C-alpha cells in the first residue's frame, strides 16, 4: 500500500524533513523530489522508517515531495504529494511531528 499522511516541514532554509504513516509489509521507503521535469529519488529508509531528511537545498525555492514503499514484491504507488516552501528568513509548511527540534 502507498504511504499516507505525508508531511514536509523545514527547520532551516536548506533542510526539509519528510514524515509519513508507516504501512504494513514494507521493507523500506523511497523519498522523491520533483525537479521540474521528473521525480528523482533523494533518499531511502529501512523497514518501519517514517522520517527522511533532505539536506543541502537552495533557499527561497518550492519543492514537491512524495514517498513510495517497497518490498520484495515491488514498489507501491506514491503517497500524496506535499509542497514545501523555503524562504531565506521564514519557513512555511506543516510541522512534521517527528522532526528533531
């Protein structure tokens, strides 16, 4: 099943935290960012991982994110997307409850 309840949040102008609800039977997750032309894998987690950090991003930009679960049977459909805007002085977006503070 596709991961659910994806939330992207930022704590600095160059870092985004992705959090989501764990699905049953996965071996891990792939985090993806849309680069304007295609979805690119930007990281992965192990089994039951529900947090990924995307670092080294340019400030004052907007990124779209999604997550896919994977196991030996294949890769799930993607989660719903979440947008995150990073501004030089102010961060906008929903708070990720599992993000380090």
